[in-house]
C-alpha cells in the first residue's frame, strides 16, 4: 500500500502567499522529509569527522585545504540542478527519478569505503594518509549528496501543503543537524577508546565501540534500506500538470536557458552577492578553531562531545523560531543575529588563544572549567548560526518558484560558494602568513647554531632539519589570529550594506522572483 501525498495540488499558488501555517495533514510528509534530510546530514558529519582524524594524524593545513574541496559539489550543484528539475521519468516520479539512483549509489559507496578507508589512512607512525585518494572519493560522495539535496528540496516544495512551505527551513535544519550529529559527534565518541572505557565498557579495552569502517558500512545499509521504502511505498504525484504543459519554457532543451533567465533576475543577483560575502566575516573561526585546538593537544573525542549542547540548539532553534521565520519577513531574524555571531566568534578565538596557558602542564588532566567555558561559547555561537540558517532557508522557500523549485533552492544555496572559497583560502593562507623559527638551547654547538638561526621551519625539510639538529620549531606570529582581525574589520563594513539590502529584498512582491509561476 502506497503512502499518498496529502496535497495533490498543494502548490497551485505561490508559496509566498500569506496563509497561516498548519501542519494538519502534513505530518507523514514531515516525517519522510526529515528522514531524507537526516540521511543527507550523515555524509556531512562524516566529512567533519574525517577533518578531525586527519588533523590528529598530523597532516598539514595545506593537506586540509585539499580535503576541504570535497564540499564544493554542494556549492556548485546549480550546474546540474536544471537537469534534475527537467529530466525525469513520469512513470517513476519526477523526484524519485533522481532520489533512487543517488541514494543507492551513496549507500554502495559507503559500503565500499568501509572496506578500504583504513588502508588509506596509512600507518599512524610512519606513513601519511593518502589525502588525494581520500579527497577524490569524498568529493564523489558529495556530488551524490548534492544531487540528493536538489531532489529533496524540489520535492519538499510540492510535498508540503502550500501553507506549510515556510516550515521547510525547520525540517531541513532539524533533519540535517541530527544527521551531522550522528556522523560527527556520535561517531567520534563511540570511536574513542577513552570515552567508551569511561562511559560504556565495564572493563577497559584497546579500541572504541565502533570503527570508522563499521560505521560507514552501517550507514551504507541504512541508505539502501530507506531508499527501498521511499521508492516503493511513497507515492509521488505530478504537481501543477496543466501549468507545466502550458509553459513553453519548460523542458530539457530549455533547462539551461531557463537557469540563465533565473540568474538575470535582479533580486537573485543581489541575494547572491549578499550570501557570497557573509561567510568572510567568520571564515577563520569556522574553519580553523577545531584544528587549532587539536594542535594544542585537546583530544578529538572531547571536541566532538563539546558539540552535543550545540546540536541540541540546532534541533530546537528552528522550531522555536518558526513563528518568526515562517512569515513574510524571515530575514529580520538573520540581520539581528549577525552581530552576536561576530562578537561570540571573537570571544571564542580569544579563548583559543589563551588555551596553551590554561592547559600548560595539565594535558592529561585538563580542568573542567576549560571544557565548560568552551562548551558555553560553542552553544551560544550555534544559536546565532542556526538562527541565520533557518531564516535564509525560510526566505529561499518563500520566494522560490515551485515549478522549478530544485533549481531555485540550489541557486540560492550556491551563493554560499563565496564564503566556502574564502574558508578554503583561510586554511591555506594561515600557513603562508604564520611566521615560525627554529628555537634551540644554548648548549648546541656553534655550527648547528648558525644553521638553525637561518631555519624558518617553512616546509617539512626545514622542520626535519631543525629537529635533527636538536632544535624545536615554534610559531612566532600565528596567521590564524591575523586572519580573524581581517574578518572582524570586514564584518563591520559588510553589515552596514547588508542590513539595508535585506530590508529592501523582503519588501519585493513574490512575482519579482519567479520566472514561470504567476
């Protein structure tokens, strides 16, 4: 027996119309969408876990920069979003045409990864991780995840009743955040022998409860199972059939001309400029903080556990803010939260700067107050992040043209590419502007002293030479903190422009954003 959509023609009108949200009749659809977004969040969480594990293996920031490119398909998915919107099997279903193969491939790829990933990490003592191979496979995983996201976003705009489309941001945030929680925090905790010996095992063991390979295999099977049930037990109805047939612009031959038509919309261009630059304001804090903490000696499982309260925020904030973000002016929440995000970002970086002084000589017994303070800072920072994310997703859903919803939601999300590119640049550039030197004791011979005094520890060879000659590479000026100063200065001037732009865009009528729907 198939589960039917409770709103076969739910989006005949624009989702931007001011109807009072009411989830009655949409509970099954909310559950299905939440499940799909949870699955989407798991690869994202696993990618975060991989960054932590790579840093724990001592890879350079340059290698982290290479791996960070794995997320780019999510930013560039607009390149194939028109195809996902326009190419489909009527018999199979417009969105299931893409959902079935992508989720099946994700499941199979995770099972394949579970058989190979341990060898790719190399020997922790002597062999470095195969960063190119790991990046390539995860890059392909993100291509599949991005395609799944296009299909789910497009289906959500028509699966939900018109009055409830404003809740899409809440469903997306809660589902995706829970998936990230499972793939990042839960995995790092269960993989840590220290955590498991303390909280789970009755007798100490040499390994945690799960291995990365086993965790990947479990989620691979889960993806395949959920895909089977969605494919065969969820009915997908065609939306707005009459309107689609009447529109000459809709079809595979018009897919990219239609995308170009959307891009030429002035509100779309302004929104792209807005979201392409906002990420610069906190780029260094968002990308380097955890890596810096690991460098200072904070255990990786502790970093994962510190995110548990913040994930509670990610799950609840979208729900608490839904009354404000489901209406006509969701972006008001966005610009009110932004200054607090920057302020808390600076406080967090100051705390990271003080970390070596607070844990000096206490690496095996770090004070509880240290973790509590870091947890509080992370908690409040995530409140601002989730508030802003919920607001922009609600705004995207409100102004998106439902006839090409996947392309619209994707195009509006791709505007984040500017922020992600700057974050990638931040990871790479931090090594460039970090000044190091080889420090040595006074009892080293004169010849060695002359050699080491010229050693800037700029690359692996210089670092090895410094150590072999009895020296020690130390940071004199940390590029991380220089980047943060630039970020804050940029944020101040950016906000003056952005606040006025948001207010203007929210006042535009819905038809100014659409290309097909009336």
